[in-house]
């Protein structure tokens, strides 16, 4: 099953038909919308827990909704954020849930008790994304942007008994990565507040949680250890702005959504070769639609892209870059695309 927004797709093949297929070549892809979830506000981000039994959705009204994926009912409604929720992420045990918001709050929830157990609140800052550590519940990864100056940061947040502690991994204000706001004119030129914000950074842990993968505004992908030491670096060919970054379930590959309307997939080991790389490119060469998000399927063999155009669509490509499936989504909804539950 694949969930997108408030609807999910499944196969309409019966178990009898499945038994007639070649077990070594069969890879079932979603075909039809199986069901929909009604929500009071637009769901902009969502994530499965590890077992795939619960789905968390972050809403534009600041609420976090947790659904029981078997009954389709709302299990919890978590209220804290005063601005849109920008990410949700489960811990390994599924007992806790991380949420980040444009209100500068990063919260860890006890899902059963529907209460906040850890909170980091920052003024003049918005968290653009966050993810839990694959194995540890006392550490998470957070991407943030200042609301008053042109600056961004990727940091580790340690949830300690004395309170949260942050360790900055990358803060490319300028000129280490790219000019903030388009060169050196922003600070002095124009009126206050007119400085253009650079695009947000995107980041994720690798599968064992020993390294962090960070994508920048000009197509630079950097691999760091948890102390912030750079291990490898690669430039996406053409230097496009990177909108999102996701790791495959097997931890061997990653996929990025680029502002040039191309989704690119790379082997993680390609980072150690350095230089520029084009990767495995996926796009709609006819319509040239922009992309909202991309992810791998649970078997890590297919790439899924969610179109950001008015007509919502899902594209699924195989390992040879051939379009294997195209799914039409509800036209009235946006399409947040959750990755499959982690292994």
C-alpha cells in the first residue's frame, strides 16, 4: 500500500491471481485508490511508524493526527504548534513521535498519553524538517531557517535530562555553500527585511544512524559523521536547488527532487568519488511537471515521484528509468508522500 495525502492506493489483484505470477519477478505496485481519510485541515506531511500500523499526519493548522491504519480511525489528535507542521517522524518503538513546525517548535510526543515529553522552542526560527534517529530516541536531526536573516542550519538535537542540547553540523550562511540572498548585495542593499531567503537545507540519517546526508541549495550533497566531520561530497550536475532528499529502505541509495523538474537517484557510494554526477534521472519529458517529493518503494527498486502540478499524479519508475505506473490522485488534495516504514 502507498499513502499519499488522505488517500492510499493498492493492487486490485486477488490472491489467486498472485499465485499464478512468477514469484521471482513479481513486484506488486499500487493500481487503484482503496480508501480515503477525512481530515479537518490540509495534511502537508505524513509518516508511517515502523510496523506500518499507524500513520501520523502534520496539518497546516498545527495539529498532528495519528490514524490507526487498520481501522482508518483517528487514534490521537496532538495539539501544540501554532503554525503549519513541517515534518513528523516516529521513533523505532512507535511509542514516541517527533514533530517540527514553522512556529520554531520541535516536540517529542508520548503517543499513548497524547502529551509532549520534550520540547525545543526557538524565537525567530522555523524548523523546515526533522527526523528521529533510526535506533536512538534521545537524538534527532533538525533543519531550520531564520525568519529575520538569510541563514540556515542542520543540527543534531540531543534530548537530555537537563534539557535539549543542539550541535550544529552545517550552517552555510555564505560563502561556504552559496551566497545568502544572491550574493553580497543583500545585507546593505534595499530596505530592511527585503533580503531574499536562501532555499532550506534538506537532510536525513543513513540507515544505521552513524552518518548524516545533507543537500544544499546549489546541488551540493555532503556526507558527515555525527561530530560534523565531512566524509564525502558530491555536486549534482548543473547545480540545481535540491527540494527534498530521501534514503532508500536498504540504505544503499538516495533520491533528490531538484528545482529543474528532474528527480535524480544516486548510489550512496557515489559520494566518495566526488566531482559532479548526473545520477539516474526521472522526469515527465512531455509535460515537464514540477515535483513535490520523491521516495523509493519498500523494496528499494522503484522510485516514486509526487507531482506538484494542479492535476495531482504519482509516477513510478523502475530501475531502468522506465515509467512503470502512473496514478491519478484526488484533484482537490495536495500529495505529501511518506516513505515506506523503515526496515
